[in-house]
């Protein structure tokens, strides 16, 4: 691939932005900005680690409460879901009626 004027201009602008950012970060205000970013990143990291540690407990609680809520509000949902999964597997349960034959066309 050849380098054209557009690529060269993009490279020069990127380099100039890098130099300007470096100069800014060397000032007192820039160093203060870096310290703020470091402290925020550290806080975010510790919050993420805590969330990861609490994750399994949260999902276990969610599963338990969800199951209890479904059983309370929809008492027949467990049997319904079992029958539905059995139909998808192709294993008709004992509660299903015997299969019926399709109607024969009359002429």
C-alpha cells in the first residue's frame, strides 16, 4: 500500500497531539489530572473486584427468590416446564394423551 498525503497528514497530526499531551501532562495541572485518573481507576478496580466476589452470592439469591416467586404466583409452572422440555426432547410424558392419527381426507 502506498503512503499518500492523507496518511502522512494523519500521522503528523497524531504525533503533534501526542507531543501536546506530553507537554500538558508535565505541568502541575497535568500531574494533578494523572493523579485523579489513577485514584479513580484504583477505586473502579476495587469496586469491580468486590462485584466479582459478590457475583455468585447474588446469582444464587436471584435463583432462589425467582424460583420462590414463580412457585408462589404460578404454582403449576414447574409441571408445565417439565412437560414442555419433554416435548422438545421428543419424549412424551405419561400425562400426555396417546398420539392421534391425522385425519384421512374424504373424497
